[in-house]
C-alpha cells in the first residue's frame, strides 16, 4: 500500500464502493488498521474528493445498519459448527 495518505484514501474508498465491503475487510485488504481506513475515508477523503466521500459514506452507513444482522449470523454459524463437531 502507498505511503501517501491522500492516495491511499482514494484507493481505499474506490475499493469500498466497488466491493461494498466493511472497514475491517478494507483494512485487511490494504494491510492497515481499521482506524487508518476510517480516518482515510472520513476525514482525509472529505477534503480530497467530496463526491467519492459521499458514495463511500453511503456504503459505510449501510454496513453500520446491517452490523447487528451480521453479528447474529456469525454467532449462528459458530454454534452450528460446534454442534457438527460434537456429532462427529
């Protein structure tokens, strides 16, 4: 990943918009922390490219609204795996 924060912010935002991924997934993809991704796509991006910022904010807002559903599904998968392991 690039060391130039402005360039990294734009690249990260484009990735988030294209893949509709979460901040965690973007951080994993670019090898940076969640805090760095969040700072890039909120503070830095707003100063660089407002339209890209708005598009990214929509994706992040949608992900935030879906967070409780994803958490429930992850817990469900966890216990289903445990149940399958016990049966073996």
